[in-house]
C-alpha cells in the first residue's frame, strides 16, 4: 500500500504522483519514500495506459532533501563497510531517477515551493520543471554543507543543463535560489502561480513533449566552455582548486569531491558520469566528516532549537518587555536581536548619551541590511522604535526579563543588579551575560536567587547563534524554562550548562590561546603556531585570538580567579607570557593597537617582529602535526573534564557549544565527535604521551581512561 506517494492515473493517460509524507511538515527522502518511488517507476515503465507523468507534492514545499537522521545512521554504518557495498546501497536512488528519465515517457516536475538536495535532483531528472512563484521558495543543492555531494545525479545533470561555470559555484557553496533566479539560469522552465501549477504541467504534457533529455541526444554539447583541457577550462579548474584549498585547508573533503565529479564526469557520457558520482559519494559516506557535521550541526542543533533541555511542566512564556543593562558591545547586540524578534527593549546605561549610542548600533545594522533582504523600511523603523535608550532605572518597570551586560567585574555587576531589582516586577527573571564569573556568586546580591540565571551571548550577538544558559545553584526549573523560551524567541541555539568558573565555552576556549602562548615561550615559531591552528580547522590562530579577545582581559580574568580561589589557583605555563605583555610591554591586544600582532594604519596586520627577540625560535622546530595535535587535544581534554565534572550533561551539548561558541574545527563535529573519530583508546595514548612531554594539562581524564578500557564511545 502506498502511503507516501499517491498515484492517480487519469483517463487521459497522465499519472500524477503526489509525494505527501504524513506526520511531516516537509517531505524528505527516506528509505521508505525510495521504496514507493520504485513502485512509481515500475508503473511508469510497464503500464501501457500511462502516457506521461507529473511528480508533485501534497505540501506547500516539494522535497527538502534527505532525512538527515537516516543519513547519520547510514554514515555510521558506512564506516564499517567496504566502499563497494556503500556505493551500491547509496546509488539506488540515482539509478531509480535514471530509470525514470529514460523510460521513454515524458515526466514533468510540478514544484510546490522549496526543492533542495535530492528533492531538486528529482526535478533535474524530469523532462520539464515548473515551479510556483512563491518568493520564499528555495531551489538548490546544499549537500556540501553536510559534508556530502549531490549523490542522485546533481553533479552530472546540473552542469549539463546550465554549464560548469554556472553550476559548480552553486554546488560548492550550497547556495539556494529563488524561483525567478532558477528560471534565469535555466534550472526550471517556467514559474507560475500556485493555482496554475498542475494546469501548466498538464498543458505541457498535452502538447508534443520530448521524453529525451538533452544530454541523451547524439548532438548534445555542454553549455559554456568546451573541454576541460582547453585553455579556458584548465584555467577555470585550476582557480577552483585553489579557491577550495584557501577556504577549507583540505579539512572538508566534499568540495574536492564535487570538483572531481564535475571535472571527470562531464568528460564522459552521463551514465559513466553517474557512476563516477556514486564512487565519490560512497567515499564521503565512509569519511567521518559528514557524519560528524550532520550529527552536530543538524541533528543535535535541531534538538537544541526545539528546546529538548527545557524542563517540562511549565507554561511557555514570551518576553514582551526586556531590560538590558549596559549599552556596550554585548548589550547593544542583545537589544538588536530582541527588538528584531518583536520585543520592547529598555536599553540602559550610565548616561542617556551612552544608551543612545547603543541604540545607534541597531540603526547601523538595520541600514546595513541585517534584517534580511526581504525586510523593508517599515520593518527597520519598527525595530528602532521598539528600543528605548535611557539612564533611568525606573524605565525597567514592567520588564519580564532583565539581562545585565556590563563590564566583567563582580562589583559593577552587583551594583547594577541591586538597582534593577528595586524597580522590576517580582515575577521578572534576572540574567547575567557573564562569560566567566560564577552565577551562584553573582546571584547573592539578588533577593530572589531562584529567578537568577546566566545568559552568555557571543560577539557579535547579531551573527553568533549560540547562547550558553548557565544554571546557578539556586536557579529554579521554572526560570530555566523561561530563559530557554526567550532564547527561542530570538531564534538562537541554547545549551544548558551548570555553574562553574568559566562555565563550558569560556573555560575550554581559554585553553586555546594559552596553549599558543605556551608554545611561543617554548620557542615554537609564531607563524607555525598560527598557521598550524588554521590548517587544523580553527578559524584563526591562538595568538590572533588573544589579541582579539584582549590580552589585558585574559590577564584580568586570571587575576579575578586568583582573588576568588586564592591558593587553589593552578598556575598555567602561559602566565609568564601574559604578565610580560601586560605589565612590561603594554601590548594589550588589538584594542590598544599592539599585541602579538602589529596593526598598522594602512595595510594588513602582521606578527610583531620583536617576538623573535623575546622568544627565540628553537633551532629544531616541532612538526606541523605535533603543533596541531597540541592545539586540538588541549581543547578536547578540557571539554571532557567539563563533562566529567558535570558542567555539561552530555557530549551533544559539548560539541554544539564548541563549534558554535568558539569555532572549534567544524569538520570534526566538535571535541567529542573528534575523540570518537580518533578512537578513545588512541586518544588516551596520545594524551599520555603529550602529558609526559609537555605537562599534566594533557593528562587523559579518568572518564576517558574508563571508556577506553570498556571499549565505549561518546556516540555509540
């Protein structure tokens, strides 16, 4: 019985196959759907009463790509199977579409909105493509974003349809197109009102439609340049290869595989091209990168966005009026995203002028298009109107939530907290946007510590999607629920962590610049430190990070920790470097115009030449792989310690927080996914070796040692 595809064969011989997956808001390609697609292909090929077919959707969108949860399971299985078996299993859908394409009967795709990934590949295999004129619809092949390539013919059909130069950037960037853009490129043949979609499809079939694709005709010629070995073709592929290397440092195999599929596959007939595509797709499935990206950036992120961690039993509460204390870099960003989400925002600072300057940040963002291309002047004006700058605490009356975002100093935070509490409603939740100070301690000055919580945003707030929700010792479950409701309102991704110094992200991120500084003091060349880190997948090097964060801030945070914990403070090998730059050289980081880098008035920043005199490079430098290992293992070990100590409750939060919070190499999926990919036993061996060479900070946590002995993984 067909439950996912409804097949209706009309008296005129037109078969309408309507994809409509029950209990799904959007159709996705799954094993069950492929099985029913096989039945449709059989009927199309063997039923003499069928003269042509329409493939459409019963939903407002067509097909949104593959079921990523199924893909995650398949990727895990693939790594234990021979590539030939993986290729055979994953080539099934590609062969099915080829069968539909060559059955001798015309097939038209009536695209009801969005068609992405394999959904668009279905359409490319049809002989005509008609899409509704919905401006919100998207058509594209975004597989590269999950570490894969279009594996159902996309790398072969799209270049043959619109040319290599037009097709390749779309696949390498995973960019989606609006219907009119797709029409202009020749990806679809017509854009029509939704009410006319099936009529237009039937009209095409009623004419004299061709059931042969252009690339199956003997006189077919590839659009654009002819031949990869021509001067133009060779230059294009050389430039494309260099561009991929520059962006990915070869950490992401998918862009290279897409390039190879197009380069190799378009030189041979399409059936051979499809085989080449299946081979490269199977290799990507066997590589851990895709599985790691899918797990962290889609499966785990979707769970977090749906507030999987929200305590049950509490009604959803929306923030109507928000108070933000501090109109500096963080406060003004919080004000913008909250006003953009429809909240009235009171933006408070010491003076009205400072508060107004914070509101002006929103004005600049709005004028710069931060609300999105479809937002008009009215939307921008509305966002600005919702922000009230003030220096008067009385304006906080009526706020549902107040977020303190002042300087990272316990005394200053305590003072503004007490002033705000005096005027806000008893029902209001109070949150601190602190990156290092324990929430339980900050809550001591608040009369209702059960309604006090941490909301750690990342800079710049308008672009960074993570919010770390920090639970103090007395924070109530209802307060956690309200805080998560707010994070969903502003369309951010939350992770919930327990209170501790530095929490999760700041604590783990902090060891990254420190390890770079330690290596510098050991005589490792600064350029090697920086480049090795970027080649390992970090967005910038640790010395550059220290400059951006501010060496002075790192110094002050450490001094605050020493003041708080006293003799319990454990000195770090990077401490002497931090002290020297702040106390002796006065090089505080980028904000002061001088740190590990020089920041000339004109030209690009560059490493400070005097570093070689202060920290003479060793005659024998550590190898690239060793520097990368130290950088990545140091962060991963700290993440495991956070799990071991209960700062985070599960590896999924650790991976998501690492990738979204401090840019931990995305291709790894996060520190826990990286450890699994290496193998916990092997990771422990390397950690012990690093500890013996460089110090106990690399010692494998007891949790890892136990897991290695028991043969367990973070993601079984």
